[in-house]
């Protein structure tokens, strides 16, 4: 499995920052350190992350574009690790937020790394999807606000429960579906809807695409709702479901118009046999 140079940079920086998970292990060195780690593990983790970021700056500071990849991947690796620490070491009412942080960080990093593997020609900083849209950022901020408000007034509503388990299953399942779609489509996959057909672009109908026409959207749809179920955010769970459904309904129509222009009757026949995979979304229909 070949990975582009930029992909290797991102993987290295993600993994180096993920070593923040080793901070609690310092407690095994001495009784004093154990007490310090137990009380100040967050501060120690932040200091450790700062040291790693300085290392990244030293290595990549004169490499321009590579540094932009490095610090983004590094931060995602740190937050992935920090999320695991929060889930394991923080108070019970904070554990769910730790799971959420880890899933959010891993999703954005894995989007970049997967693109670096399957279609390096389309790889860019946008492949992290960190700047997906203003609406996406606002939705994330509102979900954090709901979590903290409910945590403050009803802390028992945020402790680990079967609802969290359901949310984690949705997140993991959504990730697997989306990445499965990306690896199946390979060079035919792109984060941006294409306006013209590239050389070698073919209609993918095998594997997971034999079950649904838009598995990458299905995976993202399931993952996005799962993040809010994991946080046990009742309001944002509903809002995310409605907003995501509306976004993908429009997105599917736009993409299928393009695919019909690219593949004509072959895509019409594919539409007849395979559903979109998204609830109550039929896509763009054209009878030839």
C-alpha cells in the first residue's frame, strides 16, 4: 500500500503526537510522579504536546507546505490521544466528551490519509475537511455548547450509558462505510464534485457500491449523527440529522446530474438497480 510523501508526513506527525498517551505511564517511574500525573495529567499532556509541536516546527519550518500538513496532522494526533485520556482518566461526566474528541480528530485525519493513499493527485489541505464550511464549524460549536450547558446543569445526563454505546457504534460504523467507499472507488473518489470527466474515471458499481450508490455520504451521515448521540445531545442529534439530510439530499442531486452527464444510460441503469442508501433520498432521476 503506497502512501504519498505528504501522506507519510501526516502519518508521522499524527503518530508522534499520539504518544501523549504515554504521559500517564510516567506515574510508574516513582510514587511522586504518580501523584503528579493523577492530579495534573491534563497540564502535563498540554506541555508534552507543546514540546512535540516545537519539534515539528524545527523539522519542517523551512519546508513551507509540508509544515502546514505537519502541524494539522500533529494537532489531530494530539486531540485523538487527549480524547482517549479524557475518556479513561477524567470524571465520569467527561468520559463521553473524550470519546467524541477522539472520533472527531480521527475522522479528519483519516480523510487526509486515505486520500493520500487512494488518490494523491487530488490531495490538498482541504482533504482534512477542517474548513469544510462555516455551517459545519457552527454546528460543531453549538454541539459543544449544548454539551457543556447540559453537563453544568445536569451532570448525570452525561455519564456513560447504552446511548453512548449506540453513538460509538454509529461513529465506527459510519467511518467504516465511508472509508470502505473511498478505498473501493480509489482514484474515482474526490471530495469535490467534478465538472468534467477525468481520464480513467469509471463508474464504480462493485463492492459497497453494489449496495448503495453513495456509501461515502451514507457513512458521513451516520457518523455525524453518531457524534451527537455519543455526546448525549438530544437537541443537536435532531438538528444534525435534519441538517445532514438536507445537505446530502442537495449534494446527491448535484452529483448525480454530473454522473448522468459522464456515464449516460449506464448510470440510469445503475440507479434503477441500486438505491442511494440515504433515507428518503432518491437522487436525480432521468429516464432515457
